[in-house]
């Protein structure tokens, strides 16, 4: 039997995307996706966080763009991975997401993309074809799978 590899968060696995709607709580604010919560965590500004929480779930890309405009909290480069881990644990604790994740058994999960993200995923565009992505999002999702097993 061939081992399952999940290389893109599309089709049956679109729920693995950080843009997929799910309520994530962070510091007593509800965010409409993991992406929204992650962007909010980049800043210590509570008003910024609230504004991000008000962006509709189907506009996670807008939340992401807003996150590029703000001054990052001190040591964000050290905090971004642990924050993502916390948000993913929260997401996959919900049966709708956790059951899907558990159904992948021991599949390798990769956040394949074409938008040059080689930190969280692995970009397959021509420009990045010779760069091996770190796939930190995929690794975290696989780690969460072990936690909820």
C-alpha cells in the first residue's frame, strides 16, 4: 500500500489551511480563522487585535496583508512558531478538524504553495524550485496529530 502524502491544502484537505474558517480564541477575543489569530499575535496593540478579529472569515488574506503593515512585537521571530502551535492545537481539538487530521494516519503533510512561502510551507513556483521549504506548518500539523491521537 502506497503511503499517503498531502502536498496542498485543497479538496479533501482544505480544512488544514490557516485561512479556513474556525473560531480561535486568543486573549479573550474570538478570531474567525487561525490566520486572523496569528496576525493578531504579531502585535501587542489590543486595538489592532480587535480590528483583525472584525475582518470577516472569508477575508483571511486581508488579515494577512494587515499583518505585514504593523510593527512586530519584540522577538516575533522566536514567538511565531509557538503561537502557531497553540492556535493549531485549539483548531484540531474540534472534532470537525481533529477527526479529519486523524484520518490521515501517518501521512506526510506539506503546505505546498505558489506564493513563495518557504518558512511555513514549500513553494513550487519556478522561482523557488531549487529551494527546499521548511514546511513548518506541515510539521506542526503532524505534531498536533500526535498530540490528539
